[in-house]
């Protein structure tokens, strides 16, 4: 396990903890100053999704990473007892005919399969692009290039997401209305408005996917970064809620249930399922400079809560994750968080403009 705290930070936090304990109250969830380490190298610059798999060459366990600027490859890293071998990066080429753009989520499927999800969001000019509104299913990672069954999604509106007529269920109808309103606001922005204005309307953007099934039948939930649900339809005290949507199956980007998370105005940046918990990276629904206004967090909740019909309030496990924490995987009771960097826009560049990073976090003992 790596140590990421400076001696000054440790002294400050121990002093704070002593004061808390002296006051007779419970300490807060783990908070620490995190220093991220470099993950790999160009062309992996914008790490945006992660999951644990059996290495295709059967050499052990690997971290599979997606990059939201790389359309036809995923990346593999060897895992060791001490963490990630960040020098072991190797590409996992996807069939060139099976293009997915803006990959933001990976999910484990039965028999070693992988679900690969594009964000379904808009580009920096707020344009809706077909190759961003797709998801793929990989049955096997052993063949090269890897075949991906790609499904083109329908419109990001009530009928496209939930069918027509929309189910007469208050929470689904409220989520539909929030997504439709955000998409309409994005659609009417003047051409060339740019990233800042598009960022402000909180158009649809999904950045998490998780399979909570214990059988071969997928039980997939998609985590939405934006928009947030402004107000719960039946509990008006719950506001600015993150949305999870349950996929009907793997043949279409179509949903039959929703759940909502109260994460203090944060959306979903990634999801994982391990050790009996659903784990969440919670972050601001829009891009924020250095994440200063709304720090990223690691949270968790029990999967049964997805079916309870009440607002889920995930437990905070770690505060102050690095800004742009975008991918999450759980390995040996530790959380691997991968952090988005930035590509180098110079033609033929051999280095990233800003390296992708990662941190490894210790997790609480089982309860």
C-alpha cells in the first residue's frame, strides 16, 4: 500500500482527529491529501474508465483502462500485490469497424465479457455525434483485434431511453423531464458556443456502468454524471440527485427502472461492484477548474438499495480525490482510481499534454 500524505498533513489530521475524539463524536469518513502517480504513457492520456479482468494471456489479473480520446483500443496493465505495474501498459486493439468514441465506462459481464459504454454526451461544441451514442459488448478478450458488438442508441429523450409511452412512474417521469430539458437547452445553443456554454446546460452525460448480478444474467445500471434531478417528485427535501438507470438488456440502450443518489449535488463519474458493495466516484456534474468548488469523493452503498424505491445516500469513504477522477476498480480490498489527463494536440506528439494518473486507496474492513 502506498502512502500519499506529507508529514505536515498527517500531523494536522491526527490533531484534528484527537479533537474530534475528545469531543465524543464519531470521526468523519477517511480524508487524506492524495498525490497521484503517473499511469502509463501516450497514447493513454485521458484515462476515463477502469475494471479488473483476468489477463488475456492468463498471466494473472490485469487492470483494463479506457481512454475517452482513443476510439479503437483499450489498455492493459499488470496488477501485483503492491499495486499497478504502470510500466506494463499494452494496447488491446479493438476491431477497427467497431468504433466507439468517448469511452467513459466499462462493466464486467458473464464469462469474461466486457461492456464498453460511450458517454452518450456531446462534444466540446455541444454537438450530438452518433459515435458517442453507442455501447459495445465484448465476448472475448483473447482474439486480436478484439471483436465488439456495437449497438447504436436512439435519441436521448423519454421515448428513446424508456420507450413510448413513458412508464407512468413519478421518478421515471421526473428523470425523463430533467434529461429532456437539458438536451433541449443544449440543442438550441448557437453553433460554435463552445465548451463553457455547453458545460453550463448540463446536457446528458453518462460516465458509469456496473453489473450487480451474481448470475450469468446481466443486471446493469448506468450512472449519469449530468443532468442531476433537480427535485425528487415525492420527497421535495431531496434535491440535485444523481441518477442511475437500469438497462432492460444488452440489445439496446433502453431502461426500465431508475434510482437516485443524494451525493450533495454530485453526479456519477464511475461505478464498481465488489466486496458486496456498489462503489461510486462522485464528482461535479460539470467540468470545474481543479475541482476546487466541489471535490471528488469515493462513496459506497449496498446493492439492495437499488430496489428499495427510496433515495440512496451513499456512505462517504474517501474525500478529496484528485480532480478528474474518472475510473474505478476494486482489487484486494483497495480502490484503484484512475485520473484523466490531457492529450498532446501537437501532430505526431510522443508524450501526453498531461499524463494520466492513478491513486490506490485503502478501504474499510468488511462489516
